[in-house]
C-alpha cells in the first residue's frame, strides 16, 4: 500500500508542477476585447489582469464621457470573460475537465 501512496504523491507533484507552468503561460497570453467599433480596446492576460485600455481619440472628442465610460466598462468585462474562458480551456487540458476548487 505504501508504494501506491508514493505513486499518488508523485503524480500530485507532477500535476502541481504542470499547473505552475500553465499559470506562467497564462500570464504571458493575451486576449483582446474591442467595443464601440474599435473606440475602446481592452487587453487582458490569462490571469484576469487588465494589461492595457486604449481609447480612440475620436471617442474622447465626441464629448460624451458617459458613453466612453460605458464602453470602457463593457470592454473590461468582455476582456475578463475572454480571459476566464482562456484559463478554463488551458487548465482544463491538465485537469481533464474536472472543476477543481481554486481554479478560474
């Protein structure tokens, strides 16, 4: 029985290493959301961090700050959703589709 437990521990350590590597890879991956016909573009990484928000000068010149705020909010939410989907897809490859606690 000791040998079986050792095998389980070894597999758990391997999976932990693979998960750490996957997290690093997710940090390097980017997703992008463009809203308002490109007036606002939001980039996020695979760990749900917003990397950049670009607002077209034309959107600011329009003078409707409420519209720009709404576009930024929508863009951020879309970028975060894409990031969560990316993380779920990538980490799902390691977990075999299991929904493990603490995962995205």
